[in-house]
């Protein structure tokens, strides 16, 4: 639990900072509208009515107003801070790695004197 709590809190903070809570509420409103519409009409008609602009419920209108207010608040914040520091990515200078001087080794340096290949540990299976 102690490992999951910071992750859940970080995810919640990110969702609220980006305004995604309105998307979650909108999905709930659509589900509620769909369930209500299916009681009185066919599934295809209920689906069309749920997602049509004319069939919006009061919750959908409130969500739309809240999203618009959230967007305007974000734009107003940027307009109020004219001296805001803009961080710009400046690429680092390229790193050049020089090719090392060629080194040659004599074959005799890699041989192990007195070491013979050993027999396999298991005998091969008999057929």
C-alpha cells in the first residue's frame, strides 16, 4: 500500500491539473443518458440521442461550461505573466569519440598452456 499511494496521488494530481476530471464526469453522464434512453427507445436510437447536441442533459451543459471555464483560466494565467521565463531546449555540442589506435596481439598471447579440452559432463543419449 505504501508503494501504490504515491503513484495514485500523482495520477490524481495529473488528472486534475489537465482537467481530465471533466472527461470522467462526461463519461458518467453519457452512461446515465444511455441507460435512460434505452428504456424508451431502441439501442441505435438511444445511442444517436445520447451523443447528439440536441439531446444534451443539464449535466452535459454544466460539464461543457466547466471545461470552457478551465480553458479560459489557463489562458488568462499565461496572459497575466508577461515576464514569464520560457525554458528552451538547447542541444549539446556533438560528442566525438576518436577511433583508438589499432592494437595487434600475437596469437600466442591468447593460448593457454597446459589446458586440454575436457570431456563432456554427460554422455550422449542412446537411441
